[in-house]
């Protein structure tokens, strides 16, 4: 068992609208992070994780996820499963917890201008 304390997180701000706290556990199989979205992420285009699946849980607030199939509203307690290579964008004012399998690596996270 490993416990990663909040004070041990790695804070990342990939855009002016989003802050992420990475919980860096000793695992190559899964990783976790908390993201605070205030606006749109990415600000333009769509994010794509080329390798990992992402499972997100809305901890607070509300908004929507935008994909090639349209927009879906998100509220407290909703869960979103994003497949590898699936373009998406977050919009709104909310906090999500994300589990990524295998472990998230910034090299596999790309921003595409269009979907």
C-alpha cells in the first residue's frame, strides 16, 4: 500500500483555465490527479491521450465534456470514461478526480486543433 499525501502532489497548470494536482504513486499501471477547470480546457482544440484510458469523477461544480459526438452536461457525482485517442474538451467550473491507466505521461497527451 502507498499513501500519497496532498502536500506531496505535483501542481501543474497546463493552461490559464486549468490547474492539476498529480498524485505521484509508485505505479506504472495507474495514476491519479485532481483537476480544477474554470472555463475551457484546452482553451482551443481538443485534448487526446494517445495511450491511456481516463476515468474522471466530478467532485464539485458542473459543466460539460465536448467530443466528436457532441456535448454532454456534467454534474456532481457523474463519471466519464475517455478511451485512448478519443478527442475531448472540458467546459465549465468544476473539479474532477481522474484515474489514468496506464500511468499518465505528459508525452502521450496532445492538443489537436480540430476533431
